[in-house]
């Protein structure tokens, strides 16, 4: 059996910057300042410069970035937030967490992101915000989302957890709407060796509120004027993220190079490769997902060849057990439901080697679809 090929290689990423990372950790340890110190301050400054945004507030994880953002906008019980059912659970969980109700609208066939043309029909008097996701590293039609939001006086909170560094018409994703949220979970494009998150905004008032919320509702030590959270990025993670931030454009460009190579699989043995609609900017391939009508069979086949693949996501959020109370049923969002049955993520990471990718492609080229005769 040939060697196993993983979906991602966070270990190799760490190896590539090991010396710098270990030195930075030692630095933090020697400093005696482990929470909200110099590293966090510097990281917030540098990441703000990279994204070209006025305010950057780091938090404990991407989910908290969303929760604190919605909270800072004054959204809560009785309010509705419009989002996509085809995303990682945390997107909708953040809405529910603050007592508001997620309202789903279906996705676009090609971008796999919220179909902005469905949003208006979902707006009610209780709608407060739109929470679009830039899924797999590709922008949603963010300009159209913002137009609809403006017309109806709604906030836009971008879930850019999978899209750090991707753009739409020169703007970095996460900086187009009122607030952008990022995750630094180890598998994300920009990542640390644990949990981490970030909120960005150009609105000073919102930034101030989030800074307060992440630190027990306090701006002055031991004086608290609201119930907040304990949601801070650790100094060690900030130090590591400062190192990774310098590499992110390079790493994203390798992903793009890998994606171009995979693109040759389009139309081969029933495989469809990702499409990028013109309105959707650059794709940084957090995940590289192809479509196949016999997805599960293809996954088994890859497994037999010792190649990992992944299903993102098997169940759209409107059909999740926990959201039964929202009253959705099968058939409500046909595009999301169909994509859940056919998408398959192939190995994709800046540290996937040429040889490994070549083997994946060769194995896929040799795939025989069920029911198809040899020719
Ligand atoms: C990862 C992710 C989150 C949550 O981030 P955590 O850091 O794991 O809390 C939210 N939304 C999307 C789309 C994600 O991919």
C-alpha cells in the first residue's frame, strides 16, 4: 500500500517555521505577560494593516468572534439574522447563542454561498442583520448582500473564518460589511496551534464594545458595566500568528497553484471542479471540493488507495436535529440539500507535495464510475 495522503498537513506547516515559533514561545514565557500583552497588541496592529481595516480585536475563537459581534450590534432575543444553511454549524450557533433566530435562505449553485437574490423575501420587521459566509475560501456576492442590507437598514457581519486573505474587488473579505469575523483554528488558512479568533471593523464604537465584551464587560480594571465574556487570544497564539501572517500570501498562493492543477479533473469520470462566478472575487481554497453524483463511492475508492477525502457538510443546518424547532423541512433549500450529497473535499494544503497531488490526480483519472462500462 502506498503512503497515506492526508487532507491537510498542519504538522508540516509547523515544521516549516519551527525555529521561529519556538523562539517566539520562549520569548512569551520569559516576558511573564501571558494575557493581553505585547504580542496581542502587535498582532492586532499587523493584522489590521494586512487587512486594511481600522480596528482589529482578537478573541478566543471564531465562534466567539461571531457571538461578540452580534452582541455588540445589540442583537438578541426576538431578533432574526439571515444566513446560509450550508456552512459550519458555528455560523448559526452564534446567532442562537445570543438568543436570536437564524433565518436561512438557499445558496447559489456555483459559489455555494448565500444567494443574495433570495434575501429580501426573508426579511421581516424583526430582521437585524445578514450573516453571509465566504465558504471554502470564496467570496459570497458580498456587494449585493451589502446593497440589500443598506436598503433595509440591516447590519452585515461577514463570516470570513475560511477566507483569510481572499478578496473581492481588491477588498479583503471580512472588511466589506460592518464587521468581519475570522477563526485561527489549526486547520484554517491562517492558524495557530490552538483556538483563536478575530473581529475587524471600521467602526470605532463597535470595536470598543467588542474589546469590552471580550474582557468581562470591563474597560477599567475591576469596574464592570455589562455582563461580558472571557474571550481573549493568548499571547503565545498571537506570537505564532504574527509569524504565520508573514507567510499567509505565500501559503494561499500555493493553494491556488494546487487548485489550478486539480482543475484538469473537470469533466473526467463524472467529476465537476469548483466554479468561480465573476462577482465572487478570488478563491483561496481553504477546502477544494469537487462534485460527484457517486460521491460516497468515490470517497471509498480514494480510501482504498490510501487517500483521505472529506465531506463538507453532510447535513445542511436547517435539517440539523437541534434546529427542528425552527420548523424547516427537507426540500426547503434544494440547492444546499443537493450539494450536501455530492461535494467531496480533496487533499489541499500548502504543504501537500507535488508528488502527493500527482498521485491523487492519477488515482482519480483511473476511477470507474458505478454503472459505467469500460471503454
Ligand atoms: C471554523 C469556522 C467557524 C468557527 O471558528 P472556531 O474558531 O472553530 O470557533 C465559524 N464559521 C465558519 C464558516 C468556520 O469555518
